[in-house]
């Protein structure tokens, strides 16, 4: 058993996929656990207090303590619930982010399965998350959970539209659904990133902002966390869940944030490309990718602890009256900017 | 017109969002203001009113109380009991027993105002918890003072020596050892 034999064994397709699957599960698990800590630490930082700091050095063992506590609790299925859906909802909410991460390229060659329709794949599975929350709320036979389900659906419908319009804008610029190809096109310094491609469309930064806002709304993050508005709906769709059932919903929220921020990184911030052209290739790819992703996650936490929760009507107004017209404008402008030179050549 | 104002409102709104984020980030880089209570405590304000206590006279290491009973008479709740005796070689009486019934004390401070020798003051002690009622309705202030004097004698060996010995020639002379024990033995 020598080195090359081991490498050959690892590069057999099923083995490689299995390893990636385990890796992705571990990545999502670790991120979900430690982003909860980061969130609480961030909340503390923004409010000038230290946050959890008793468990372990500076509170690094807090996620372990939380996890143990949740696992030690019984997961009660309340009487009158739809048992199958009630049990299935936590699985359905956790599975899509895991699947989505399979197509997300962390580096030049670090991707579990690069699909030529990667972007479509991610959005197709990303929308299952909404259904899982809705089913969980519906199956709970709890008024708060059902109200939350209704909110999740209407919010998701409202924000899916501008998000997809923005994605179409990026697609028109890039001309590919392949995430790896999308990143390769943004090579060579940050001015080549889709975010700053103002000569293609002067509204490209606005497009990014729309995408980011929609991402916040899709993942039910503050200031759009209507689905789990604690002051109104107890815990939203997962009011009736206890123990690790609740824990899985909680982890799925952070896993979805990871997916959303990864996607924003791939689509607008050049994925694993170096921002200066230098220090690229090899292990720098994942380093740049993770740096950009965590910067975006920091922004998500930053936003959560800056803005109060919006009203539900203003939430929908923001989408239908501002984001959708704006994303349509960027879409049309991009189309015009791409086609106008061709049109001018005719004359 | 309304479209115009809607667009302007959008821009103003977006600008306000960024202003808010700038402010929170500015706060985030400032130091913590939390006092980690069990590990660290704040200094109590001078006006804080805890239960009354006997003042430790740094010159003698004892109480200034002369058991004149003025505080007992000043107390509107009648929650103070004082016993005193005259020791040999001293002009005034000194306190032997000072019991406070803290369950009826209203912290009005009349006793402190009435005291002619500044022998009592509000303590800054707020960590008062007990399962025993007697710890509150029979607070033995003399005992507390003795405990305080012991600590004080250990932490200030030289300062208590100087006035007792009254030796102006060598105030920094390393001979406070017997003097420091003096208040303890008496």
C-alpha cells in the first residue's frame, strides 16, 4: 500500500463522491454549530458585551454544550400532528443545503460534482427549504406554526422573483449555468468580478445588493425573519419541535446562509479567484473562497444586529414595489447593453 | 411626481440603512462595557445605603462608639440595641454589643446623623443572602467590626503602628511588628 495506490483508490469516482459527501456534511455541521456561536458573539460585539464566554476558552465550547443539551432532550411528537410530515420536515429542511453544497466549487479542483446546470440545481433545491418549513408548520397543528408557514410561503414567493431575475441578469452576462465556468470568467483581479462589471451593466452593484437582500429574505434572516418572529410567533414553524428536531431547523438556517453566501461569492465575487491576480492557484483558491464567504456571513450577522424586524406588509412592499421593478430594470438594461452593439453593427 | 418621490424615498431609505450599519460597526469596535459580575464588581457609589456598620478608627483599630445611645433614640423603627461598658484607663465608655434588626430598618440614616462621634456609617455591602433569619434581625455589628479590624491590621501593619508608638524620629523604622499586634490583643 503506497502513496499512489492510495491516491488511485481515493480518486475512484464512488469513493471520491463518498468522501466529498462526508466532507460536506462535516463542513455544514461545523459551520452550523460555530456560526451560532459567531452569531451570538457578533450580537455581543455589536452591543458591546462579550457574548457567551463561560464554556471553554472565550466560549469556544458553547456549541458543544448547546448540542449536548439539545440531544439530551426528548423529541416529543404532540398529539394530533401529522406524524410522518412532522418527522420528515427536519430532514427536508436540512437536505437541500447539503445537496446544494455538492455543486459549489470551493477551489479550482475542489468540487464534489460540477454540473453544467449547477446554478439551476442550487435554486431548484434551495426552494425545497420553503416547502419543508411550510410542512413542518402545517404538521405541527399549532396556530403559531401555521401562521408562520403562511408567512414563509408568501415571503418566499415574493423574494424568489427578484432573486431569479437577478440571477437571469448574471446569466445573460456570463452565458453559462456552470458554476466553475462562471468563476473562471471572473479571473484576473477584482475588477473582473461580476460585482464590478459596470461596463456590461452600470447597475451591477445594485444587482448584487438585490441578490443579497433576497438571500436574507429567503433564509428568513433578520430583518426579514417574519417566519420565526419570536415576539409574535413563539418560534415560528418549529414551535412544536423539541430537542434535536428544533436543533436541525436551527442548523438548517445557518446551512442555508452558508449556501446563500457561497452562491453570492460564486456569482458576484469571483469564487476562488484572487482579488489581485497574485496569490492564486493551489490552496489559495479555497482560502479566498472561504474568506469571501465568511465576509458575507459577517455582513449577514452585522445586518441582523443593526436593523429591527420589518413589518410583514413593508416586507412584501419592499419586494413587489422596489426589488422587482429594480431587478427588471437591471435585466432590461443588461439585455440592451449586450444587444445594442450588435444592433449598431447592422447599420 | 409620485414616481419621482418614490424613487427619492428609496434612495433616502438605502442611505439610512448604510448609516445604521456604519453606526453599529462603529460601536462594535469599541471595548466591552460588561462587568462580569461574579468575577468583577463595580465600586459602589458613595451615597449607596447598605446596612449601617461601625466605623473602624484607623488610629486605634477600634470603634469610636461610646455607647451613648443617641442612635437608639434617633431610630424611628427601634431596630438598634447598644450595650457598652467602661474599660479601665479609658475616659469614655466603649461599645460591647451593637445589634441591628435589619428586617425593620428603613435605611433612613437618622442614626448616622445623630451620632456625635461619627462611629456609624452606611456600609457598601449588598451581597447579603442567608437562609438564617437571625443573620438579619440580629446583625452583630461589633463582630463585623472585629472581623474588619483583623483584616485591616493584616493589610496595614505600618500605618497602625505610627500613631500608637508616637515615634516621630523614625516613622519608617522597621519595628511595626509588635504594634500591629497591639489592636488584636486588646
